[in-house]
C-alpha cells in the first residue's frame, strides 16, 4: 500500500462515524447482540440453508431473479457501483452483489 493510501486509511479509521458504522453493520456485532439479547442467534448462513433445504427455494433461480439480464451486462462492464432495478438497488463491489437497498 502506498503512503497516500495508508494516510487516508489511518485518517478515516479514526473518524467516529466510520467506527460507529463499522461496528453497527458488522455481522459479528449483530450476532453478538442477538446472543446477548436472546441467548442464541440464527446466522445468515443458517437462514440461507433453511430457505434452500427446508423451504426448497431454488437459490440459483432466486439469484437470477435478483440480478436481471440487463443489469448483469452492466455489472460485467462496470465491475462496481449502484445499479437500480425495479423497486430496489444493487450494490456491487468487484463484480459481487454485496447488498440490496429498497428504492
């Protein structure tokens, strides 16, 4: 990592908003909070497997539904960004859909 990137990272890691956002949004923090509140937690992976194995949701079909064909082409071209879809927005980093927001 070059000097400028290190400086930028160091500066922003000290930012209280950055720390709060990082803490609040981390999967580990959510799971720890759920354990604290309920005594146990159900992980995102467990929910995924429940939908797949118990509810028999075809996950490949669901992924295809989430990312329409025209958006797939955009993702392949741009590799990252915010891609609006009817009713929601895909957030993509390094050709991976990382989250979805309502519009």
